């Protein structure tokens, strides 16, 4: 069985972009692949966090993994900090990553360009830790949204470099980017990606938003004056974004089919239909979330997940350290 691995940072509340671009695909993949899904709680402290808020986000993130349909009997679900091998391999990979490569990573460059001061060393070297998260499990595929493609490509380069230098160490994984929904845009500014760090909160639909709030956000989404429900991301980015949301949440319904249904109808009718699809999905997720938070499923899932993950990760770390000559091999 082919293996898949991915993670999400609990830096804030999970939103519809995280669901459509990543989480939904983890859930679909668990049927066909051996799915490993972790919570990247080391990555989130690369920027300052309020400890109380982080704790709440962390808990919700695990609960939402399960509420969105990840099944602990099929997928391995765990916290990054429960498998310490990630950080150790992260350091080793950091020593095999060039500063020139890290300088090219857009996530760091964007923050620097915005003039943000006191950026941490952890933020700078984060792609090496992400490479370790992946390579320590030898996955075949890494399902992520568009913004993470560059990091998975760097991970491949590090794997190839180390395989060439030390002999076969790592499988070289492929990023898996969904055809529709890899970059869900903000509802208030369809040129910007839907993001946890949305200052107004109006452009971002959180998975735990009350349904009336989510409905209002969709109804106020920025569109255009062309009055035509047509898939044209360049000239009608707002409408294209709503079509992507509708399509992904209704079993990848074809755009042509959506265009046909709303031919000659106003944007009001279209938005109402999108809001309906979004609210139905949120309601399903939130009902399950409430059941999970009232059970002991989270603790059990994380304990079992960490044990399974540790067994794989410790073998790989051992192999890497041996191949690099870092361990004493008794004669
Ligand atoms: P944010 O920018 O919203 O804080 P992020 O991309 O920095 O989020 P994560 O929350 O860890 O970090 O992302 C988890 C997964 O969700 C990644 O695979 C990422 O590519 C995907 N993702 C994040 N935002 C979107 C979006 N707007 N559309 C599609 N996929 C997304
Ligand atoms: N960098 C990712 C989260 C992440 C990840 C990973 C994704 C950390 N480690 C390994 C896939 C595989 C993000 O910011 N979204």
C-alpha cells in the first residue's frame, strides 16, 4: 500500500481553505493509502504564540481532524512533539540545506519583505524541519495546498542530495496538489489566499463559525459586475472562488454543471446556493466535533498514533545516523 503524509500547523482556527486544500484530501486518501496525518506543533512556534490560545487551537485542530472524517483505525494521527525524532532529523537535514535555498523560500521572504522585525531562526530553518517530518516516514505522496509546493520541492532536493552522498536513505516523495481548491481565496479580497491571519475575519470561513456567521460571509463575498456565473479566475476571481468552493464541497461537481444551473440567474441566487452547501458541510463537521469533544477519543487517538509513528521514525533516524557515521558501531 502506498503511503501518504501531511500536517497542519495549529496557528489559529482551521478554515475552509485548510479543509478544501488539505484536510478533505487526507480523509479521501485514508481509504486507498496508508495515511499519516500529524499536527505540526513545532512549526507553529516559529512565530510568537499566546500559550493559552495555542493550547485551545491545538485541541481543536485534533478534534477537527477527527470531525472532518479522519478515522484513527485507518490513519495514524499524532502530535509532532510526541515523536521527538522529527526534531533530531530536522537538525541533521538543516545541516544539509544550503542557506541559499532557505533564502529563496517565499514564506520567509514575504515576511521579511513586509518589514516584519525579529523574525526567528526557527522560521528561517522551518523548511528543513518540514523535510524531516516527511522523509522520516518514507511517504510516496504529500497532499498539500499550493502554498506548500515549494517546501515539498526543497524536501525532494535534500533527499536526493543525501541519497547521492550517503547511499539510499530516503524515498523521494511527490507533492499532491488538488486540481480544484488548492488555493481558496479570501471572500473579501479574491486576490489573497483565505488565511488564518485574516485581520478582519470576514474573508475567512472558520470550520467552527456559527452557521449564520458563515452564511453572512458568503452572502457578502466580493464578486464583480458582469452578472454571469462563469468560471474565469482571471476576470472573475470572486465568482471563480465561490465556484471552487461549491464544486469541492459537492463531490467535485463540474464547473459546466454549475454554470448551467445558474444561467440567467443573479449572483444573489448563486451565493445563496453556495452558502447552503457551505453551511451543510459545517453543520456536519460541527455535530461530529461536539460529540468528539465530549469523549476520550482525542487522548486515545494521539497515544496510539504516536506509538505507531515512533516505531517508524526511530528506525529511520537510526539508519540515517549510522550512514552518516554518527553512531558507534561495536565490532
Ligand atoms: P494560513 O496561511 O491560513 O495561516 P498556512 O498555509 O500557513 O495557513 P497550515 O494551516 O498549516 O498553514 O496549512 C495547512 C494546509 O492547508 C496546507 O497544506 C496548506 O497548503 C493548506 N491551505 C492553507 N490555506 C489554504 C487555502 N486558502 N486554500 C487551499 N489550501 C490551503
Ligand atoms: N508547513 C506546513 C505544515 C507542515 C507540513 C509538514 C505539511 C509541517 N510539516 C509535512 C506537509 C508535510 C504548513 O505550513 N502548512
